């Protein structure tokens, strides 16, 4: 795009619109007048063509000169062959080549979800056409704010391109690969699926400076900023820009914190894809930080490697050089015992990367339960949905939600439950196409909530439709177990490779896993060696018992008695390693019991060669019991202590 303009000249905006929408185009032009007066932009549209001029050539010429092309979307625009097939296609081709920036603007309601421009960032960003806003000036204000941000970003990018070295093809490809993975994982698979193609709601935001650490608060009282509610329709990208790229997002459970963070991520991805100098926005889930509790730089590099398959060395380089724009979600999902430590690491990171952008997202209650505060520039709290927002949302969803909308008009309990985007989304999915009689209209809020969740689960089973070999109750139980294990192991995303043997709820299941899947050969060899050692340790004890039963000279008896201290020493050495009480107790009981039982065996089998008998009993019995003990306990003392007790007999 730098071929078409430079940072010191006005940016040319081209209006592509249907003539039926000219009154709306004129209103938008009025809102853009300040940018024109300041010389930031110059606008052009077809009414400026002089009489006698080849209008098709004039339009094509100005399309080529435009740095920004505004597609004013409406039913008439979509129906116009010239707008759709000529101007729009030409604009999208130049956008794809990086020669211009295309911004679709939704003027009037129309089916545009599968249009060629549907992948672009549109305005207004809440997916609500301008004509559906109660205050049309507010709608155009959001549109102009988005246009201003795009123009400023483009101009600064051009300036940076003149002073920055061009990146190599390899680094460009690597960068684009990461951006694509982030977009696929979080925008396409999460954000765009979160409300099942129903219009997004523009969440109300309230600035809360007291939520942040203010290093000047003890020195200059006047630096404290008052809390204030932001104007309706304020986009999160605007808040981020005004916060000098350092923002804390707070909210209640289900209030839309992650959705808001991902909306910001989508805008930042668009900027990064169009500007090689823009930092790469990456979403990280803080819950996994509690596993190792590393310095944040090390954890970020490790997450880049594990979640996004970025080579370790490159990930460390990107983090150390501030090429990554971290979007940290779920501070409240860090285990409570480690949350203060995580907050401290975030502040340490901010101190070392003071000019680098950062966004943190957390539940409000869990954040304020900490004594420390994050050292960012601004904080916003998401406000509950208003009854008007809920009603407009349900209207946009169509006739299938008429029953839900009717009930909410009269049921204050259900309406209060619907004031968070999560519950509103669950309600719309659960009661889509249902009648008034099928909605929960009786009971306390907690009872209603349980009824809604139960109906939601039932609806999701119906939605799947596929025949599965498991009952619904089994599926619910297993999913509940999986959720509890993920919570216990500080995980919010499920990866199959993250499942470990310690997730198994019974000790015998974990042992079975170790012997069949984990390290079967290693465990077998360990047990075998333990058993052989145990049997050999039993042999001299058996020989001693047999000798005592037939009588012998005192000199020889004294020599054999020297075996006892050796056996006790081995047992006590193992006792030091595995516990004094167990080692000492087992040594005393094992030797005495073995001697007593050995005397009895010697007397009963007095006709056999007693030395050979002791050898056979010690080796065979010791090996069997030692192997079984190792399988059951998998402890070193099992083969040393348990086997000799039996082998000595």
C-alpha cells in the first residue's frame, strides 16, 4: 500500500455504495469531516465525477488511487451488479495484493455471512447494522472510530517501513504461519462459533483505575483518574489503543471476558497481517502457569512451543525481543494458592518489558481478592447486559426465540439470569424453537439455573443426533470426571497428550497402567532383580537355621552367626531410605520368624539334604514373593523385606 500514499499526505477514502443508500453515505461523510479538516483523509465518491467524463474510467482510476475502500453494505449494494461484481471484486483483489485496505460497513440488515468480504473486519464491530441502532450518531461514531484507527495504523506502518529493514522470506513465512494458527484456533474455532452465528452484543464497559497499581499514588494525589462508564458502543480495540496497549479486562463469570479478549485479538491479528512491524498477538491461558510456576518469559516461550508448535529457540527469541503481544486469559483460573505468585510474575514481566504491550483478563472477584495489583495503564469492567440489549439480541435471532423473548418481558427472575452473555447464549441454544410452556417459569434463581443447565445438556444430546454406544448418563459422568481432573491439574483446554497416569482415580488402575502401558519392561526387570536379591539374602539364613537344627561346633556356629549382622545391616540401610520404623521392624520380625519356621521345616524334612533344601526354598520362594511384592507396591523395600520373611522358612 505504500506505493499509493505516504505518511505525510492525506489518505484517500473511496465510497463504494448503492445510490439508494446515498442519504446514509452523506451522514457518514459528515462524521468524517473532522478527519478531512485535519488533512488526514480525502474522500471520493461517484457524485464528484464531472459531466462529460467517462464515469467507468473515473471510478476505476480512483479505485486504484484509494488507500481505503469503504464497502457500504445493504440489500441494494448486494443486488447491484456493478457494486458487487465490479467495484467490490476489484477492491478485494487489491486488498489481497496489499495495495489497499477494504473496510465493509453494515448500513442495513442483509444476508452477508457468506459474502466474499465476510472474512474482513467490518464496522460497526458488534455486527449490528447502522439503521438498527437506537441512536444512529452512535453507530456512525463507532464506524468513524474504526476508520480512524485503520488510517492511523496504516500511516504509522508506512513510516516504520521506511526505517525498518525488510524481513527475510523465511521470517515472513514463519510469522504468517503463527498468525494463521492463532486466528484458526481462537477466531475461527472459538470466537466465530461462540454464539452460533447470532449477532454479537456490544458489551458495556466501565473504566476502573483503582484496579491497577499506581506507582505515583503516594507521591502525587492528582494522578488518580476517576472511574467512568464508557460511551455505549465503545469498541475494545479503541480502549486498548487509548490504554497505550496495556489493558486489564475484568468481569463476572460468564460476562463475556474471553469473547471481548478474542474480539481484540481479531483486530490485532488484522493489524499484524497487514503490517510486518506490528507485534504478533497470541492468546495464552494462564491456568497452566501454576504447573511449573516459571518466570513468565520462560512460560510464554514454552507455551508457544507446546500450543503453537513454534521451535523453542525461535520462541525464546520472539519473547526476549518483544515480538509477541501476549493476551493473557484466565488469571482467575490459576490455582488460588498460586494466584499471588502468578500476579507477581506478571508484574515482574511488565517491569522488564515496560514498553511492550500486554492484555490480562480475569474475573473481578478473584482479582480483587489479591492484595497486589497489576501495573498496567488502564482497566475496564464489563457491565451486565441491559434488558434493551437482551431484547435486541433476541429480535436479531428471529422468530425461533419469540417464546423466550415473551417470557423475559414478564419474568424478572429469568431476565436477571440472562444478563450475562453466557447465560443468554445458553438460553437461546436451549429454547430455540420452543414454546412458552416449555420454559422454566417457576422456582428460585438457583432452581431455574439447574433446570436450564439440565435442559441445555438434553438439547446438546439431541443436537448431536449420532448413535453412540454409551448412555447419556455415562457421557455426563465421564465429562464431569474429565472437568474435575482438568481443574485439579490447572487446565482449561483439553489436550489428549496432557492426560497422565495420576489422573486415574484408583491406585490399582495406576499400577495396571504402569505395568501394561507405562514401563512394562522396566517394571518387570526391577521386580525380577528385587526377587533374585531377596532369594539370595534368604539363603544364608536358611542354611543357618538348618545347621542349628542338627548341631555343630561352637567355632563354626560363631562364624555363621556373623551372617545375622549382615542381614540386619542391609535391612536397616533400606530402612534409612524408606523409613526407620519399617526397616527395623521388618528386619527383626523377618529374621526371627524365618529362623523359627526354618527349624520346623528342618525337623519335618529331616531325611533330605538340608543345605540343598534351604537353597531351593530360599531362591524359589524369595523370587516369587519378591516379584509379586514389587508388582503390588513397586517399592524398593518390598523385595528386600517381604521376600526374606517367606524365604527364610
